[in-house]
């Protein structure tokens, strides 16, 4: 059983017009083909014809039991910045189950003092804050602002907020491992470490990096979560990568779904492939 804790309903092929419903249809197909029972959808830090507003995503797929929606924050833009009041309403109504910050892309560092309101809201409502860490691909983004070591500042200043480092801080894997090892309130997803499918050579390289992290952390399974970054990444190739990490059965189950189920409060009794009496223990 698998929970993919990091997918998008953006249309990255901008040559072709696609609605949220079209992309969601492809997502459900990919999930079914790969036996992924639940996915966490992260909305973007910007709204364009190819990147839907969180309200559009909620209206289209908000009631689907296969999905959890996490709201991407737009913070440094001149217009259409995220309205905190509206965000809090969506969180309190249980429609949005987490916050996603995009440092570097949205031109602020992770430890920017102006983000305090988001961390306070997350603590008050007990929702996780997901943070893009590491490589931004986009040339217009400032990668230093997304360095995983900056997450430590936030983890220490807000010990009652659960933080998720997306992408393991790629390529600063050991910096991310240090932040995880030191802070019980920091989690990470293994998503987005390639684009498309892994080549054999790059898969070997990346497995080595992630195994080093796991070795350094000792017990990684309480804090790491399976995620892909679909549709930027092929689900099948990513599951093969995950399986190649050679984890023990308990560790593997925690990373595959238990930790995510607990963090995002996903009702696992509704997922296919779950034994009815199993509760999250991670
Ligand atoms: Zn992503």
C-alpha cells in the first residue's frame, strides 16, 4: 500500500490546454496502475491558466476520498498574495490539510521572519507545513533561499509546528539528514529527485545519496515519506527507486504510508489494501 504525499494538478505541458479535471483523470489512472491508494495534491505558489487556484482544485476534486489538498502559498508577489483569513477558513473547514511554502521560487528564504503567521496558524490548527528544499530547476528562482539547513531555524523557533522538507534538500542530502536527525518536528518527502523516469546511472547515484542519509539518520522511518512529484516524475519508475532502498518491512511501511497517514490525518481505513484494524503507529 502506498500514499504519494507529493503530486500536482498543474499542467506542465503548456502547449496543450488541460483542465484540472483532465489532469486529475490522468492522476487517478497513474494511481490505479501503480496501486497508490491516496495522494496529497500540492497547489502552486502562482495562479496561471496552467496552475489552478486552490479553490478551483477544491471545487473539482476536494471531496474525493483518494486525495488530500495542501495549499501553496503566494507571498512575495505584487498581486494575488495568499489571503491569510481565507486560508484559515479553508483549514478550519477541513478542506485544506496543510500549507506548502515555495522559498527561492517566491523570493524569500525559509527562515524569513514574515512567515511567522503561517507557522502560528499551522501550530494552532495542527497542520503540517511543507517546504520546497534544494534544487529549483527554474533559473529565475534563488536556490540559496531554499537550502535545507535554513529549515533548522524554523524547527527550533517553532517546535510545535510539523515541517516537511520536500525533495530531501537535493543535492544537499546530508544537510537535510542533519536537520532531520536533530529535530523531531521535521519530516521529509523523497519526491522529485529526477525528472520523468530515472536513467539507470542516475538512479544508482541517487540511491547512494539517499542510503547515506538513512545511514546517518539511524532510524529514518518516522520522518521520511514516499512521494513522487507526479506529473513531473513517472510514478512507476519512482516506486522502483523506492523499492531499491532495501528497507526492512516496518521501515518500508512507515515510509510508504504510515507516517503520511498520521501527519495528514488520512483515514487509512478507506484506502484499498489496508487491513481494517491497522492504525498508524509511526
Ligand atoms: Zn512538487
